[in-house]
C-alpha cells in the first residue's frame, strides 16, 4: 500500500491535467506546496487526509496508507 506521502507525490503528477476537477487541482496544489510534494505530511488534518485518500481512490484505486 502507498504511504500518504507517496499518494500526494503521485497525485502531484496529475496537476494541471483534465483528469482532476478544478477544485481537486486547487486543493492538491495547496497540499503539494504545503507538504513539499508529500515529504512533510505531519501537519495535515484528518479531513485533509480523508480528502487526499478519496481523490487517490478515485483515480488510482485502493488508498490504505502503509
């Protein structure tokens, strides 16, 4: 299973594509910048983590953090 940081890094590669909604793109841009592309995820709230996992599942399948 992917770690939260790995999910953020993988989702970062989708930024600016038509695969993400405008809201998802803006949210993930903010998350990517705040976490240095998933390196520093400790400050994320539970709600932010849940949204990241939901977006990841939507595009890549299972999102259980390692």
